[in-house]
């Protein structure tokens, strides 16, 4: 019996070993993927655009890919990374793999979430599906903390753009819905140029993809406008945004910051005059924006997540 099969039987998780000693974990290993419409199969696509961005689309089998730092560098902290892409694609490279390696460099175990993208032809109640996958991802990380040498009280979530909406939804809705669980609650969140509101300053593409063009009732818009859902139980948050972001207005981060202040949630926000949208770690040409990774590291150190 191979090691991977043995671990799968013991933990109830299906994973494969890659050439880089990463582990790919199936979020729903028993084959019963919630909200999936039986008999409908999507063909997943992974491609690199002319802009050099890796894009994944048509996700029907969601996964977590674990990136584990060397034991002598590991801090015991972990972060689940949610790439952006407007709920249409996943920017799996610069907002996924690159971020995981950056986190590993600080001794943090990273898990890149490949979550399902809303699609009414392949799933029911499409607006629930990305959050279900994020809840399950966080729960699996916490349940297997001992195996990865992780402190279950030092597991955060990090999201970019629409992935930031998913991360902030997890931070504010972990106790709601059909998969609600305290195990799904992140201990902290890091949000970069996040979609937060579905109201006046919304990124319309993300809102339309998640809710569907015919499902935008005032109640649904309010429910997924995460600045309205912050409470005193929302985890500590770190925000980064550029003031010249034309895709996701900076007011998204500002409104979340103000909601955290109102609810006594520890929060730190860094706004930069230039940078636009979707930069990840590619900040060298944007002046002061180049400092956000080190500033984030300092914030993580204040939480005890890095040494």
C-alpha cells in the first residue's frame, strides 16, 4: 500500500504528491460535492494568457494545494489563499502559487484554494458554492493541523480581488449557511484590493457572476456586502488597496475598515496612491506599493504568525 493511499484511508482525504513535494487535497473526497447538479460535467481549463497570467476556469472538482515550509523554518501558522478573477476564473499563479511561496519564505504553511466558480448550469444555488468550498477548506486545514505542524489557533485566510470577497465572506459568514462551523472561522484575514460591497461601489462583474443577473434582490445584495456583515466576532484584518484602482474602487477596503473599527475588530489598512489592480507581489514599478509585503510581514509578526 502506498503512503498516499494509507494517509487517505486514515484521514479521509485524497491527495497526490507533486514533483515539488506539494500535496493536492480533494475538498470533497467522498465524491458527494454539495450543490453539484448530477450528470453535468465541466471541462476544467488551465491556460496562460498573453499577459503572462495563469488562469483556471470551469472548476468542478475543488481542491487545496498545500505548500509546506521546511520544518526548521515553520512557525506553526497557516494561511489559506483565495486567488481572484471576478468569480469567472482563478488567477492561480501570481495570486496563488507565488503567494504560497512568499508565505513559505516566512515559515508559514500555505494552502491555495481552487474553489468552484458560480455556474447555474452545473450547480444549484450558485451563490452558496464558493463559500461552501472556502468553509470546507478552512475546516480541513484545522482538522489536519497536527499532521502539518500547524497551531489550530493561527490559521488565516488571504484573498485577492474576488478572492478577497470570498475571504471576507468567510470571515463574516463562517457561522451561517448549510456548512456553518466554528472550525471554518479564520483566526485572521489578509485582503488585497478586495471586492467587499455589492452596493454602490461594487465590482459589477463579481456581483453578477456570484448572484446571477436575475438574483440581485436587495436582501441578497446586503447579505453579500461584507461591510454590512462585520461583527465583534470578525477576525483581525489587514487591508491593502490602491487609490487608482479602476476595477475595484478603494472604497471597498475603506468601508470594511470602518466597519471593523465600529465593531472593535483589530484592523490595519494601507492605501497607496498608485498600483491599479491585480498586482499581487509584482509591485516594483509602483513606488511605495512595493512595501506592502514587508508591512504585512510585520503585521503577521504582531499576531505571532512569523518569527
